C-alpha cells in the first residue's frame, strides 16, 4: 500500500531523514518505534507532503508516485494524517469538524450527498460523536477529541491512515480504548495504518509489522513476532529498563 524508498529530507539545511526505506502492506498496521528525535514524526510529515525539504527518494501509495506532490493532492490520492495533540477546530462543533474533513469529496456545499454519507459513517464508527455533534470540539474530553480527529481524517475515505502518537496526553484507560479503535479500523474495514506510538507495549499488541528508527534512519524492520521479546527492543534502540518500556515514559 505504501512504499518509501531512499527518502532524505528535513528543514532547510537541517537533515532529519537519511535514505529512509519503509513499507506498509495492505490491511495491516505498521508501527514505527524509536526514541524522541529519531525522526518518526518527520517520516509521517514527509509522506504527507508536510516536510519542508525532501531532497530525494520515492513515496508511492498503491503504486502512485507522490514524491513532489503537494499535501492536498496526496489527500486526494488516499493519504490521511492525524497529527499529535488532537488538532481539531476547537471553536467549531463536532459536526462542522467532520464536514470540513470531507472537503475533497465531490459535490457542492458542505452537506452534499457524499459528505452526508461520510458523516453518517463517522457517526456509526464513533457513536459518542453523534451524541455530541452540536457541542464545540474544545468542550470534548481528550479521548473524544482524538476520536474526532481520527473521524475527521477518515471522512474522505483514505487508503492509508497515518497516526502520530494518538495516545499522547490520554489517561491509560482511554489509551486502551483509542488503540482498540485503531485495531478495529484494520480488522473491520481493512484499512492500512502507519502508527507512530511511544507506548511500546500497547502498540505491539495491535501491530502486524514494526519498524525501528534511530537518527533519521530505519535501522530494523519486520513482522511483530521478531520484536515480541522486549529485551530485543531495548538492546536494538532504547537502552532502557523494562519499567520504562511498559509505561511509555520518555
């Protein structure tokens, strides 16, 4: 579904990605792990067309080369990115946020036929959003805002959903709920997902494949079974205690 080959880039003269190779297979969750500053968010930004400078490589979605394409064209091609920290329009209602997420859908007006159908699907996925549809997004709990951000990203019907630390700032009980929801998108809808997550133990529970980043490079990747031993993860890239591994502290 996604193939990243030889991507190098960063912020002006500051390079943060070095010859990155990564893949996401159809209908699977690929989890990207690594220390803070390893380049995980920059990788998602490069795929989404938001990294200021990409100086080489190819980014293919379902066989279509997106390297050099602007971000909005990548959305139309089937990419969706949910950035860290629940970035919703806090002064807009839940329903307005969802409708704005469907801006690439055909037809005229925010309530055109395609948008109405996508809106109904969003409410079926997240019933709590239907209940709160007239509420301002800023009044929602952290977990509800994360659901809204994901629901908004899903409005155009993407082929690949990218999530940047969806558990950030959430209570442990809500983390389980959000990651279970991510797994359900794969299991029930066959969605391909690229997930950056610092809560390693939680992420590995839903992962199909794992890639480990260090210093702007993918240093190892493979099926989840290769990473089932926590000691392997610590030795490869964390160098941390088992307690830190399970709590996700940074």
